C-alpha cells in the first residue's frame, strides 16, 4: 500500500535512503532533512513495514522533482517503485505541475513510465544546490529524465461524458 508519509516514518525512510547512499547510488539525506520534507514523501508498506519511499519536491512554479525513490532489497521488481512514482505524478497533477523530472542511474525504469531522457541543462538551476552536497559533484553521472503531464485521464466508470455521473 502506498500512502503519504508521517513523521513516524522518517527513520525508516532515512534507513532506506542511506542504504543506497552508502553504495553511491543516491544522494545522502540527513535525518533532519527528511523530517523537514516529510510532507513531500510517500511510503510503500508491505510485510508489516516500510519497504519503499519517494518524494515529490516542487522545483519551480510548473515543475517538480521525484527524489529519494528507493525500494528495499528483496522487494524490487514487484511494482512498488512504479506505485511510488505514480503516487508522485498523481500529486503533481493535482498541484497543477506541468512537468516532473528525476535524476537517476536507472533511466530505463523511468522510460517505461513515459519519461524521456533530457539534457540536465533544461532543469531548473536551483536543483544544483542539492548537488553540491554530492561526492560526485561536479562530475555527475546520473541521467536526467522528464515527463510532461497532461490532464489526468478519467477513471473508468466515473462519467467522462458531459452530464454523466
């Protein structure tokens, strides 16, 4: 189940993100940063605990970023990452964002979700403030991916014809 994170989830989110950070696969996020941005996060619960997390961060008036997308080892390739990204994209649409991007080592995962690889220079400059904390800065080897959001498609049976409800 995917849901919005609450403060009690911060330690689990930190643990998941830190496990990938130690491998050089994700930017380190101090626990206090996770507390500060807890409203950005979604978590995925399974097997009685938090097994994945992702955050939607607003980067500009029309663009958001998916950050800290991670699923615990042993739970990958089961659709949990897709559910987390979908939750972020649904929230982005609800907020009126036009585009969402991510910096990733797994562009193929995002491409399956209709993101396209883009040049990092098209991204807002303020994202580079986070990059300064990365040990790979300024030689970033992540890929930038972007999706342009259209209108949310109507759900089946919700009356997408005028006058039908």
